[in-house]
């Protein structure tokens, strides 16, 4: 099998997991099926300090590594990206390497380096949810979607924050070597919740702010205590001790979404847990989580998760299925 030359780009202040996670995925795949050789490049060769202080040795600097002959270029993110993206030698090398590479990928805020190298104009990309607004503001020609775990647009693949880089790497392995090899790598690395790219990077704690007042806090607590219960605006207003109009206004102001949207998202997450942790039929889970019918659950899943409930269950089963 021809070797696929994988090159990982790091710099002072990179996020160590953005490198180590995808690198381990490709190394494991290479041990199983061959086909990968991995190298690390930085602005200068030698020890490169990550944002956590962990030093990583880069065997190559951009001045001594030929940008040609690269199959896949992977750019790590991290706090240091804001300085690195203003390094013309680094961004110029990335642009040259990307021109001949079969595909280009970034993890987390590494997409800022791709943007600085002129590689994502007009493309749909993702990044860590906390930097999406900055990316969209600074690069208005880029279509930023901060919801998915990873996004592919042509030869450019981008991922959300930190551990999402491993999901991206598994998807690349699956594209190269097939689903079974990718699953084997996931099992060996105990990545038992292997997520599709369309899987949202948001959980309740991320997609919503916390209640600022006790009244809205009471309504939120009621929703989480029993997601499948009746939670009309009138019911929630009663919990909060507010009029329905005041409840709707305060809820949206404090949590950033209307009550109905919040209830649906909490119910979807309750259904996600039920699908993974038990074997009940989808119809039963739909009733228990407040959706009423399997079809209503399916539509909500497609809106918020991007996959069908049955597909989610298949992808998210625990490692017990492999023992």
C-alpha cells in the first residue's frame, strides 16, 4: 500500500490534544492496516511548547520541509494561533503545502491559520463554539457553522474543539481504509461514542446560558426534573410565578432561546441518553421523553442532532457490544 504522508502543523501555544488525538488515531490505523507516515512541522525545528506547557519535538521547520508530496495536512489549534497566523513564513508554507495536498484539515481554532493562508474563503467550516463569532467577524467570506463536530467542504475538513479532532481523524481513516478499520481504531482508543460530523458539539450546558433569576431557575428545574412531563408556557409560568407573557420574555432574555425550543432540546438530550443506555423501542422512548410519537422524535432529532434516532443508537452504543 502506498504511504499517505500526514503532516501536522504546530507552533508555540498550540493545544496538545489537537495534535496528540488525531496523531494517535492515524498511528493506530497505520499499525492495523498500514498506509500512514506522520511528521510534525513547526515554524522552527526542535521543542515547541504547547499551551499547557508540554513540549513537543518538531523534527522539521517550514524552511527545511518540502511542502510537496503531502497527502493530508492537519493544522492544530490553540491559544497561540493568534500569533502564529501573523507569521508569513508559516502561513505561506501552509498555503504551498495545501496546494498540492489531497486534503487539508484543521482542529479547533487551527482554522484561523487556514483562513490566514487563504484556504477557506467561500467555504463552510466549523471551529470551537467559543471562537465561531470571531472567525465569522474577521473572515466574512467564510461560512461559519459552529454546531457540527466536523465539516467537510471539498478537500478542506474542519473540526470543533479539542477532542473533536479525533472524530475528524476517524472520519478520515474511514474514508481511506473503510468503516471496519475506523471502528477498530475507535475501540482500541476507547472512543466508544464515535460521533458523526453532523452531531452537534453543544450539550445543554453549552447551548444555553444559566438562569439569572430564581423564577426562571424554577421553570428550568421543572423541565430537567421530568423532560417528558407537560411543559406548556402556562405550566412553566405557573412554576415561575409569572404571567405567560412575562415568562416568555424573561426566559428568552436569560437563556437565549424561547421556552418551547429549550424544552425540545432537553427532551432530545433525554432521548439521547435513553437510546444509548437502554434497549427500549424508539416509540417507547418518544412517549417517555414527551414527544408522543416516534415520528415527532425523529423530526426533532434531525433538527438538533442531524441523524435519525436509530442511527444515533447504532453509533453511540457502549463498548459492551464489542465484548
